[in-house]
């Protein structure tokens, strides 16, 4: 009797997936996303929204595997990424770092999958393949529409979807023209691409030490006339400019001649209040819902560098 893993490999081959995506880990991913156990019928396949964590738990529990939590990137790179491109799975459009981010089988692929082993399989696979390129285009367009467009330094970019990147867009389009007029965007980290914008030449000119992405704030602006650096953190859930974060950034700029300005950006007052007690003194606060105003944690000094 053919195992469900082998059957899934056959399905992936017949819909035209490359050989490298017809592996055991790819098959297990599809089985978990379809919620199909070894003895289950394919007609019982489902396409509920699930996380990679759920995929790992399913294959460990029902296929006697022992994948650890740190295998998530392996599932993402070897299976999920390619399945999205092929238009056989989709995501729910949330930010990838959101706890609510999920994947599922596309309805078209689910419909095909449920017919495997039945007398309708040949017709179903033929129908699927006849529109497969159209489906791929459809889901590719769907992902593009979810992107957040913006212009940085006269170049067009796209942020991944999500509230965090919406706040970053507001920083660039609303904060910068009001409070950093004339400044250049020299660093922006997308939730997926941590260096969406990275002006290495400018950082070198400023004698900036090695850039450590997990210590960099979300947006860095530089004002050449004033020789000011604006370090701006977009906060929707974590990441405020606390005293510890300030020390980390100042260590990276200890040889830099520019003055440092630190700004924590929040989408609204409600979010700001959650973090008010942990913000560092001599920093600034900006709220995208009140874009024309600033909150200064600087005593009698308004916006200006700490050094």
C-alpha cells in the first residue's frame, strides 16, 4: 500500500512541481495543511489557516517525525516559499512577524487534492493544469496588491503588509517632511527584508561602525546640512527606544561625528501609553494619528542631538 507521503509526492509531481519540491518535507507540509493522516481519505482534505508551528506539530504527532521548533525555517524555505510561488497555498495577508500570520491551501488546489485516487482525478488534474499558470498569476497579483507602496529617495519600494510597515510608511511620508525636512532615508528595515534600504556609502562616510540589524531601529534618516542622524523605532508591539537600546545605538556611533536624535513612533496614544514608562529620557515621541505634534522627553530642550 502506498503511503500518504508517497502519494503526496506523486500529486506534487503531477501538478508540475520541480523535483526539489517533491521531497518528504514538501509532502509532509501538504499533508499537514490538508489535515490528512495516514489512513484518511483524500476527500476529507481541509484548508484551514495554520502556522508553520502547527505543521511541525502535525507531522510529529501523526507521521512519527521529530522536527524541532527551529526547523520552521527549513519548512519555509524548502516547501512554503515554493508552494506560494506555484499558487497552491496562500497567506492571510498579515505581517509575517504577527502572531496571527497563517497559511492555507488555495481553494483550487484543495478541490484538486480531494479527488486524488478517485475516478475524477485525471479530469481534475487536467483542469488544474490547464489553468495553473493563470492561478499562479492570480495569487502573485494578490500578494502584490497586499504590498504597501512607498517612495524613498525618489525610488519606488514595496513594504510587506502589516501595521508595523504601515507605521514605517507614515514615518517616511509624514514624520520626515515635518520634523526632518531635508533629511535622507539611509536605512529602512522591512519585516521580511531587514535592509530594504541601506546606504552603505553614507554610513561609511559617517564613520558608522558595523551595522547590526537586530540592534538597528526601523528607520534611520540623515540630515547633511545639520549633520544629524535620526534613529526612529516604529512600535506596534515591541521595540521602544529604551535606555538599553540607546546604549546599543550609541556604541555603533561612537566614532561618528553626526549628532544623534532618537524618536520612538507609535500609531496612536493608546499604544504610546503602554510604553511610556520604559522610554529613555532625552528622546522624542511621534504619533502617526497626530502627525503634526511631537512629545519631547528632553526637559527644556526640544528636538536636537544628544551629543
